[in-house]
């Protein structure tokens, strides 16, 4: 990768992007279901 541009396969790029999107959605669902604080469970504010 030094000195040359990396070629990205569009199919692989799309698969990885969709998988990462789904992982982040699952993380939000888990945080909402297991939250003890109403800030998480009702307001969906995960910024702390």
C-alpha cells in the first residue's frame, strides 16, 4: 500500500458498509433495551 493507490472492490465495499451499519443499529437496540436510565431508554441519547 505504500506508494500505490488501493483498489476497492465495489461489492466488498458495499458488504462491509452494510455490515457496519447493521452493527451500529444492533448496538443502539442493545443499549435501549438494557438501559437503566430514561435518558438512554426514552430519549435515545447515547452521547455520554
